[in-house]
C-alpha cells in the first residue's frame, strides 16, 4: 500500500531533530520525559523496540501543527515547545 505524498514515513524523525536537542543539555530531561509520555503503549513488543510515539499520532500532530503531513519536524519549533513544557510542566 502506498502512502500519500508528503505523509510521515515510518519512524521518520530526522537526525537533525535529535542533533538540535543534543545542543541544548538543559532540555535533555524534558525531551526524555516527553518521549516517554508520548511513546506507544507496549513499545517493547514491536520493532524497533524503542519508546517512539505512534506514527499515526505523530502524523496527526504534525498535520495540526504545520497544516500538512510534512516529513520534517522543525527543530526550532521543537526546541521552543520543549522549553514551554519545561517552563509549564503539567
């Protein structure tokens, strides 16, 4: 089955996104907490055996954030959002 053009690829979080987080150690704990809270239930039972968010959910969130099913998570937007989560924890 073909995916629509512009949709999220499976586990398509660009390396540049991780690099942008690595450059900001003050957000590492917030990023890990966020990843853990958004990870797919029973993530350890499915390949790639990593606590990654569900791809359908991530695609939906990207569509609501950017207005389309983009393949790229904007690194600056992600950093701003992580800073917001750190400043206003729930």
